[in-house]
C-alpha cells in the first residue's frame, strides 16, 4: 500500500502521465546503500546499515513495482520489508482520469511475528495544465501475529508544478481495527541542476490509538554522475498502523544508484528511510518493559509497561501456564505479584488478547509451538 | 531378587502416586488421547531418572498456547531427550532445576561437553543460575561457544549467583546500547574476572560503571 510521500508521488506521476503521450514500456531501478542513525519510539538510539532497492516497469497506462529494504542494526538484528504494487488507469476524459492500484507488502523484524498487508485503491484524478487534484479510497487487510484486520482509507490531495519544483498537499483518513487517524501533509520537491531536495511537513490529528503530533522529513540528493547520487536525509515520521511500523527519528547518508527523476526514484524516497522494526500499538500494544522486584516470601512483583493496552496477561511455568490478569498500576503500567521460585523460568505476556509474546529486552527462545517464550532468571 | 522386585513394586507405587498428583491439572487441560501419550512419556522419564516437572510444564504450555496433541507430544519427546542429555552431562546427582536449565541450554545449541565442564568447574554449587545465564546469553545472540566459554570463565573465577545475575544484566544493557552480543559478553567477562582477581576480599558483585565496549 502506498502511503505518505510515495502515494503522493505516485498520484502526481499518474496525473502527469495522464497528460503525456503514450510511451513504450520502460524499466527503471534504484539501489540505495548507506548508514542511518535511528531512534524508534520505545527503543534506544542505534546505528544501522541500510540497503534498499526498487524496480519498476511502466508505460503510460500501467506500472508494476517491487521494492525491498533491509536494515541491519548495531545489535546484529535485521529488519526486512518488501512491497509489490501495481496500477492501471483509464483514459482521460475532460481532465478526469481513473486509477486502480493494488499493493501487497510484508515486513519482519527479529523474532517478532511477521507483518503483512494487502490493499486495493481507487483514485480519481483531475488535472489541468500544471496542477491537479485527486480523491481516493482504499480497502485492505493487514495481518499480524495470527490476527488480521481491515484497512479503510480515504483522502484527497492537490498538486501544482512550477519550474522550481512541485508542491503537493494531501489529507488522508485511515481506520484499521480500533485505530483511526488523519494525516495532513504538505510536501515540496525541488530539482535544480544536479541537486534534488524533498521536504515534507505534516500533522496527525483526530487520532485514536495512533498518537498525535507534527512530523517532517527532509532529503537532499547530490547527483555526482548521471546514475550516481549522494543522499542525505533526516527527520521524524509518524507510525503507520496500516503497514505495521512505529514512529521514529533518523538521519542517514546513502549512495544511490539509479535514474534521476524516475518514478522508481521518487517512490523509494521514504523506503530508504529506516524501516520501522516493530508493529504499532493498533493490533498489539507494545510491551516495552517488564520489571521484576522481590516481594515477601519468594513472591515476585511484575510490572509491565504496555502503552495503549486495556488488558494485560502473563503466564509461565510459575503459573502452570495459566494466564493471570495484571492489574492496572498507573497509566500504561500493569502489575501482578506471583510466587516464583529461584532459578530459571519461561514466560509469556499478551496484551488485549493478542499473541503471546515476550517483552522487549528479555531473551526468548523457540517454544516448540510456533511461538516464543521468554527466559526469566530469578535469583 | 525378591528385594529388587519389591523395590520395583515400591517404585511403581511411588510413581503412580506422583502421577496421580499430576493428573488433575494435566487431565483437565489435555484431551484424553494426548493425556494418555503424555502419561506414558512421564512414566518413561521417571524410569530413566529424568525430572518430570519440566515435562508437565511443557505440556501445560502447549495446551495454553492451543497446540494440538501431536505437537505437544513431539515437544515432550524432544524435551525428554534434552533432559536426559543434560542429566548425563551434569551428573545424576544434579537437581531437577539444574537439569531443566541444562536442557534449555542444550535446546539453544550448546554442546553437552560444555555443561560437563561447567559441572567440573563448580562441582558443589548449584548450576541453575549459570545455566540460565548461558541460555539467556545465547538467546540474546551470543554464539553458543562464546556463551559457554564466558560462563565457564565466570564459574572458574568462583563467581556467586548474584555475580552471574549482575553480569547478565550488564551484558543485556551493553547489547541494548548497541554492542554486538559476543563483544559485550567477552568484554564484560574480561572486566569481571580481572576485577575479581584484583579483589582481595574474593568475589564481588560488579555493578559499577566499567568502560563500555566500543561500538563496532
């Protein structure tokens, strides 16, 4: 599914294609390799090497594109994401043009469950001269940890081209599961001589379980050769519950091999940013911490941080693997006191009836039942 | 002969009593066919001297996680083998908790000979915490041979259980700060054993702020 800047770029590209002459199918590709310093919400800052690529086959009426991105963090953990998109659009009629898009994507990070999404989108473009607008709606499903949810999106936008570059404005309402939010974003793309600059600024509001706030990103590409550029970028981006990514900040530097100004190059812009490694809170609120402190007579008090959770449970060999509900001990904090003997134990936690998982920071191992269990050492 | 026969009968009666004590929880949470298979496995384990508590726990875990009977029995068979191997490596006098921790360590890929070396280095003290720490390190990405060597070095330095726990906590923090797992464990063990060697009072807990490992 295309969202944010890639979606906007695709919308503009399609609208421009609508006023262009049909051309033969062409293949374009881009590869970016570089280093990023990332700070995901709920994580410590980390460096990461990144590799991303995109390939696109297109003519004036349709296109298909595949993208992949991989990040290897300092810890050695790997985050991988990939998407496959295709679109086709109708003939223009008095400046109007219809477009149909489908997108399939998946991502995985370390030992967390895989994430996937599938969406279909219809969009109506109107273009006149060097400006245009669109409205669109999308339906889809996403999958995470054995649960799938519907995605509903509808939005509108407008763009205008000038000799200096392109300005676009967009607003998008997204609803998935019990999460809903509206993003409004303005973006400018400038292309001067051998330098491209992309700047975006947005805000999230009308949000339920997806946070609120302002976000922005900037990226500059210096093309040192026809097919070789140096990309510097940074900023803060919001969570993307539809695609299963959390919010984060980053700065990155990369080398780009590919065709300047191609749709592939425009669309990959956000993909080269650090992939967000864990699902957002919409389907399974993140269990970001588990503290254990000794209580009386061999009992231990467990305190769990789970932002946005409404129900938290824990089980382990010390509960005979029977789920035990935790009590609320503050905002996003849950607590329970249980008898736990000295030694090594295995355990799991789950939030809002989701998949049994292991809190961040705890070692985990294969549980023989298709999941993982955490390792707890009580001394 | 008669005495041996009596002992077997007595043993069987004791086993029966223990199984009966476990029946309610297992019977309540497993279907009849799975319960029968699990009971046979538990009996076999008892005959072989393998502690059954972790087998029962694994069966309950599978039931709570919705695994089918076939999968639960397969998991118990695997665990039973690992428990037997752990008991063999750690010695027949090892406690149930040690054997359970040893099986976990074998499950993540540590060689049985590393368990035997650990027992030799710490013959009279419990290995539950050191083995738990070894499993934890491997699960955090420390290679199995490195994790084994690290725990062995700490054991040979006469570290106490609380030192092991403090060590694991420090490695966990270093990894969270971005250090590669193997380097974090290696640097920490060098620091800990050196500090221990320099300490005139013997082993101590080292939770201060030693130099952090450099990033790669």
